[in-house]
């Protein structure tokens, strides 16, 4: 294909073309004889600016630039799940087969396997009227995920012909549709969608259903809804990636999209190895049967970090439109913001705070606003929940990425370096974290767990805040001068921290804890606290209570009482009453 448009200047991943009217904003282009993937990000009367998503080493002025006439898009169809892509949806396994362990520039490998046959079941017949989002065929994508082929948004009409049930490849036509103007459209197993355009839905639904994670500090103290947004900020070594791993494994989402954006290569390889070995606790199948991995490591082209975030979002929205609940883990948005800063610097744009571009807040908002629980075009319910890790330098939460992320997320799980170094995991600081979903989710908790759950949570939160105030005094003058009722608050808070908030990901019963057990654990802690208050009020010293070892038994109840035997909490509470009764008799 001949072209008269050639490269004028090269500055890292930013390439310019002079005196051309061939391209439009956001158009996908191919740069150089190697056909590197790029996107038009700026046009004026003299220069057209291209952001190249691959390594530009070896390009030179005069090399050709080819337009495509379409925006940057991804191929959507069966074969996405159980695959590993780079930031622009190139399959890393297929690339390894053709070019070895390192990605070659301008790789033309198809995003999805076009030669593989899928066992397709046609859901429509000739004469049926189809509207956007309606499902016209299905096929088993993995052992636990059914892929549903949907009419692309913006297309509707009458079915003219269909193929019989059977085995088809990705590009095979299985349904022919005729629109109102009489034009015929061939529907295959796949479709394309621009990554920076949100996929449409019928209605956005309120955030009234929680995403159950089995992690006590999240489900009880700082819950997130399905279709919600959360940020996990934390410095190096505080457990951002491991927290996201736990959420990916245990949250009640149907599909997980994990985006490794600018993370270290060895960390991403560990993620890939671990996910391939993990067993999905719900189905007993490998976790990869419901997981999509997008790997864009720190040594990959910096511009592709931005694309990786949008690629992951588009894949998540595609499965949401089928009626699945999807959770997307972005690790980390700080690396994405750093890529924006580098590109902005090369474009010689006016920098804002700490060198980040002035449009950083709007880019973050565009990302998080694509989350949501919706009624899809085909009438089913689906959701995209976004959980983004933030890596502030030196654990400084006042830096721009963390501060702007707080503006657009309703959940803030602040990881604490001191907790992590003390081996308290998840290292979520209960004083710095918050959730704005209580008002939306409390009716669900009330209906499913009773009013007591909310009352217990509020009381435990109050005790932790009281302890925080008392510890300021203790640091100055020691705990011996405190009255016994305040010493009781400190002891109870310790039991909450060690016995409830701290969780062991390697213990079979403690790695995931159902909500009912979480409620009963809070009940046991508060029962001891209430009874001990009465005993202290009767002038019995707290040292007598401590000698009974009851606080230690509360710290161990997460291990001693299996998830399958909640009735043992009645015995624990009875044992507490019996032990305390010896002090008052």
C-alpha cells in the first residue's frame, strides 16, 4: 500500500508528520516499514503528532506512515479468557512462538486465534428482529465461562439467514442481518471496539449490592459495591499486589481482568506463574479459566502503558455486556500516570504539579467513570468493578496521583508501611481508609445479615478510634496511669486488630471468611467487652480479667472455629460467660 505521508521528526515514542491532511484525531496508524502501531494525538495546520505504542529505535525521517481510517481498537470474541496480552492486545504466547522470548517490533500476530474452531450454538432464526446487544449465538469459551455473541451497538435489523449449530472459526459468518435500509450485515463470532470509547448500556443501576471478598477489613469495615471503584495506595512492600491477588481469587466476580501496568518484569512473571497455578475456589478449575491477564512491564514501550489500561477496560465492558460481573485490577495507575507525564514532556506541554500534565485528573476520571453496575442492552445485569493500585513515592499520599484518585473513587484502602513491616496483613490502615458505600450497601447488609451486623461494625469502629486517641496519651506517659475502663478499650482494640482485622492468606479457613462468620467474630469480641465493662464497674481490676486468657482466645478464634461450624461461637460466648462468672461469684 503506497503512501505519501512520511515521518518528519522522532522524539522517543512521539513521531510527527509534516503537511498532511490524511489523518483524523485518535486514528490508529502504522508507522515505518515495520508497521509499528500508533495513534494520532495531535493535529495542527503544520504537524500531525503520533503516539507510537512500540519501540521506535531504528525509525528515521522519511519512513512511511499508513492510516487505517479507524480509531485504536481491540478484537473482541472467544479466546480472550485464559490468554495473556500486552498493552495493545497482542497475545504474548503466540508472539513467543513466532519471535522467541522478546516481542519483535511490528508483530502482526492476530489478537485472537483465527484458526481455532469453536462449538457454536445459534440462538436466533430467520425472520427474528434483532436490536443492539441481543445475543445471537453462544459457545463454551472455557469450562466455566459461556461466551455470548452479541449484535454490535448501533446495528439492528431482521435475520435473513443463519448457519446450523456446529464448529466455526472466529471470522466465519454465522448470521446475516438486514437493516432498515436493506443493507445486509454478516455477523461472525467477533467484533471490534475502540478502546477509548465506553461501550453503551441500557441503564446504570445504583450501587446497592456489595462485592463480597472474604477479607474482613474490606467486607466489614470498608466495603465496595459491585460496579464500584476503589484505590489501594501504598509504598513499596506494603502488599498492593498481594491484596489484589486475594481479591482476584476470592471476590464474587465472575471474571477477573488483571492489568499489570508498568510493573517490574519479575513481579509480572510471578503473577503469571501464580495465576496459572491457582485453583478457583468456586469451581475447582484453574483460575485462568475466568481470568484475562494484560502484561505491560516497565521495560516495555512507555506509551503502551496508557493503552493497556483502556484495553483492559474494554475487555471488561465486553463481558459485562454479556451479563457477567467483572472485576478489573489495575496495578498500578501511578505507572500509567508516569507514562502520561513522559509523553506530555516530549510534547512540550505546560506541566502541572510535580510535572504531571494538567489533564491528569480528567484522564483518571475517564478511567474510573467507566465502572458501574448496569442493565445491559440485552436486558441482563452486569457490572465492572475497578480496583486500582497507586504507588506514591515514599508512601506520600499527598502526591498528585493519590490525591486525584481520591476524588474519583469511593473506596480508599490505605496501606500502611508500619503495619506491613509488623507482618499485619492486609496492611490496610483502619484510621486512614474509608468507604463511601455504607449508605448504599447498608440496606443489603440489613436484609441479609440483620441490623446487628451494622451495629457491631459501628461499635468496633468506635473502639478503634478511642484506642487511637488513648495511644497518644500512652506514648507520653505510659499505660499504667490509665483507669481500668480505658485499659479495657486498649485490650479490646488489640483483640480486634489481631483477631479480626489481621488475616492469614495461607490458612485454609482464614484466607476467605464468609460474612456470617465475620458477624459472629464481632459479636464475640463485643460480648467480652460488654461483660468486662460490668466487671470493671464492680471494682474488679482488669488484671483479673487478663489472667483468664480470654483476649488471647479471641485472637485465635479465626483459626479455632472453622468456617463450616458457626455454631461453635455459641460455645465460645458461653465459655466467656463461665470464665467471667468466676470473678463475680
